[in-house]
C-alpha cells in the first residue's frame, strides 16, 4: 500500500482552477519529485496536504489517515519545509527545534533526544547554540529539515526548498535528502521546477496548469514521449499545444 494517495483532488480559486482531478501515489521510502513550472499548482497541492487550505473536492490519505476524516492524525504524519524560511532568526537552532517539538507534545527527555538525533543527522549538532541569523542559506535549510523530522513523520514535504541557494549548495541539499530516503526510510515529496534536481530513476509527477501531465519514473516519461531527456519531455508536456490536448480526466493516470 502506498504511503500517500492523492485522490481526485481539485481546488478552485476565484476565477481560476488551480488543480483539476489530480491523482497520484507515493511509495514508502521513495524520493518522489513533484515537477512543474511556476504556477503549475505545486504550492496549492502542498497547502492542501498541510491543511493551509481546505479540501474542496477529492481527498488525500497519508499512512491510511484521510485528510477529510482524520485531519489531526494526518498532520502528525507530515513534516514540512516551506519555500520561504519559517525559522525564528533571533532564536538559536536548539530553541527553534525545541519550540516545534513542544507543539507536538514531546516531553523533556524525549524532546532532547529527538532534537540531538536530528541535528546530528543533518550535521548541525555543533551549531545548536548559534542563532539562526548567523547561518548561511544551506545550513538554515538543514535546520528546517531537522525541525520537520523531530516528531518522526512518515512523510517529508519540501516545497521548492533549494530556491535562492547556489548550485553547489542545491546539489548538496538534494543529495542529503536522498540519503534520508536511502538510509533512514524517510518518504519525500520534493517540489521543484529545476529538472537537474531529478535523477532518471526518480518517480515523477509532472503538473502543468493544475493537471497531471505525466506520472512515472523520469526515464519512463522520456520513453513514453520518445525523447532522450527529461528537459525535452518537460518542454513537450508543458507546451501551449498540450493545454488543448489535456483533459482533467487524464490526470488520474498512475505509474
């Protein structure tokens, strides 16, 4: 059974359909890429999963918990890293994680153990007493990942987490998150518009104009579209001609 099931999910803003019957699954322990140009609906999907927006149509299930029927249980399964940093710049690394752990009801001894374990995992334990303001962008992202994992969620969501980072730091962060999947069994949904962050074996859900245009591993998407690279497939599937060809019902195709 997949860890995450997105089932016939639609969302309407005033005068704009942001998501149209979106369906896809995420397997346990996978690094799953949510690919799409700006405005594709990626952030709307993340806002729905994290309950920033109310689900209008469809459902999301994480580890068997329905967003509609058991939202509190579902949120306990999720760790979130937003596109814009949500760390308190004037608190220390330790204090930021401590506050988050308190919100999840962790007792003092367990809280201390979990914070130390996660900071060790992201190689930021030595910086635990530094104020966040003193850290560079890549290290702040590592702290946000550690914070998101303190309560041991089954799903880690990263919404354009490398925006604003230099190429070397982007690659390092991407590799670090992959190691969480390979070594710790963390399941990741990695939202991006940067194709170089995706590897051929990665499962990919390609969103464009609120619809799923492809849902398979990157290499299979290339094969299906008779192209040699994901860049070519992305260009083909997000071209203006695809707007007329795609229908909302097609977005339910699963790999």
